[in-house]
């Protein structure tokens, strides 16, 4: 034994164990979710060097934006004093949702907005194209993925056209999501005067952990008056399945009115982080008149804000439900609190409908998601799987009164790691419309039943269980 410890192998094993214990102590001291912590600790001991490198790039959570909120002139201060008055118009359970969201994100509910919902990618593309052509002063775009395909070229050329007319154009892309964008694609934009930037490019080892924190937002603001946000990136919206093309189902929102200022503020913070340029002044933040009846609340979430803010807001919305909850998401890997909230809502008589794609572009995520099906069905949650196209919408509705639309999936990455943008819509008409869209989709979907799960082979059950263990790291 002593000879082994003194040998080269013994020294190597001792060094491996020392590193594993060191990394484990560091991870445990962060007091994160126990499942995530346990997954990393097991990895440190089973595959020391590989998992340690992965942790340096994907596990260490320390990221801060240079957050500089826009100065508030008198009319903006008035907007900030609105919530107490507007809150009275909400049912008591939804008042709690608004208060929690405002506390966690510092963005209050704002009234006087007109909201248009698009549930087809082509409708969003057409509306966005038309709005870009109407721009007078500036166009601000922030997208996780900006494809260089036919649709990407279409929007690139629109920006070039507007820039040549004297409109200020800024395009912010995520460095990983838009990895395929090359200098040759950007050069015509830059030659026309369009400012382009990438969010958190991986250029140096000085902050390797920043590589894991991606800007998953999809956002356009035009003249500070009109904003588009939701689930849709820029590009052709289909994925290939063999010789077939599966079209993506998206949900996006056009927002006009005082709430557009909040979207502008979110873009300004991201742009400031990426470029150092601070956008302020009445040209970017004009006084906006009321456009409609909808109360909106912007939810910018990410690792620079309070941990798990989005999950806490989602949990509060579920607890507020009395009649029905609908959830549409492409990637569904719930945390334990989220799963318990959905199960308890179903058991107390709330109808909980979950709509997922039958198959996604991430097989491991599919397996992890299916591992939850059996216990959800036992509690009364209804699970639908859509086989037509690829479901990419991210929408939650509560009792036909409240809707949450945005870029965030129901998984750990969206809750804790990515920079996401969601919008709470306190409007019965808008929420009811989204419920009708949901019901139309489930009419073309397949419900999951207990007997299907009972027939799963042992290998399938083990695979799903193993993927569920890995889910905190996905």
C-alpha cells in the first residue's frame, strides 16, 4: 500500500482526489440547488479533469452586467408611481404576482398599452418587416440566433436600406447562438452604417465562466415607441426531419404604448454591456401616450439579477390559479418546486394542461422531460404532445386573466443561466386569445396516457431516469 502511494500512480490518484475535494468544497460552499451540487460533485470524482473543465466553462455562476438604469424625468417617475393604482384593477391573487415580479426585477406593471399577438412565424416576419420600414429615428434588434439564410438576408437588407435613409440601426447578436454569422455577412451592414455587436464573445480565458451565460432574448425596438418580443429568432423557421421540413410554431408580441420604454431599457442595458455605449435621451426614450387597455410588466431575468427570479414568479402565478393553467414550451425539465406546484394545483382541482412537442432537436432533453410524465399524470396534469411541426412557443396562461409570453423555456438553463425576456400581460382578452390558440393546438395533438408509460422497457426507463439525473446540468 505504501509502495503504491509513493509510486507515480499513487501520486496521480492523490492529486486527482485532492482536486476533486477542492472543487467539491467550492461548489458546496455556493449553496446552490442540492441536485445541481450533487451532480457536479459526483462528476468531479468520477471524471475529474473533464468535469472540472466543464465546470470552469459551464458551472461557475458569476456574471454581472453593467446595469445603469435610464434616468427618470418627471413623466417616467409618474409611470413608476402607477402600480399602486393599477394593482387595484387586478384580482387579489394576481396582485401578488405583480408585487413579486416588481420586487425581483425592479420593473413595475405599466398601463395604457396595445398588444398584438402573433402565433405564426410568417405573421411575425411580415409585421416586423413592415414596422422596420416605418422607422424614423432608430432600430434596435437583439437576437439569440440571427441566421444567414434567406430570411436573415431579408432582414439584413432591410437594416441596410433603413441605415442609408439615415435611421440609426443597432444589431446585437449572441456570440454562441449566432456563431454562424461571418464577417462577409456583416460587412454590408457595417458599410451602410449599421452598428453590430456580439454578446459575450469567447475571446479570452480571463473570464471562461462567462461562456455559459448566453443572451437568449428576442427583441426589436423601433423609435422607442414599438417593440417586438417573444420566442422567434431571425431565420427560416423550420427544422429537417429526414426529407421533411417541420415548420416551427412561435408566439410573439407587438407592444405599443408606455410599456415599450421598458423594452428599450432592457436593450440599452444589453447594448451598454456589449459595446460600452450608453443610450439615453428623449430620442431613445420619448414620452409615450396611452395606446390601449393592456397592463404589461417586463421581466428581464438572468444571472445578473436575483437568482431564480423567473422560477419564483412562475411559482406565484401557479399558486394564484383557481380554474385553469396552460403551459406551452418546447423544452420542459421542471425543477422540483415547479413540479410540486403543478401537481398540487392539479390535485386541488385546477385544470393543468401541458403542451410539448412530440420530438425536439435535443434527444437528452426529450428523455429528461418524459421522466416526469408518470408522476404528473398521477396527480391529474394533462399532457399533450404536438406532432405537427416543431413547437417553439413559450406561453403560460392562468385562469384566462394572466399570460406570460417570452423567450424562456421551462428548464434550469432559462431559470438560472440564460438572459431571458418575458412579458406578463394582465389582460383577459389577450389571455383568452392565447387560451383559444392553445386549445386549437391540442385539438391536433396526442394526449399521453398511463398505459403507454406502463409498457416502457427497462432500458427506456433507465435512460429517462439517467437523463433526469443529468437535467440540472443541461
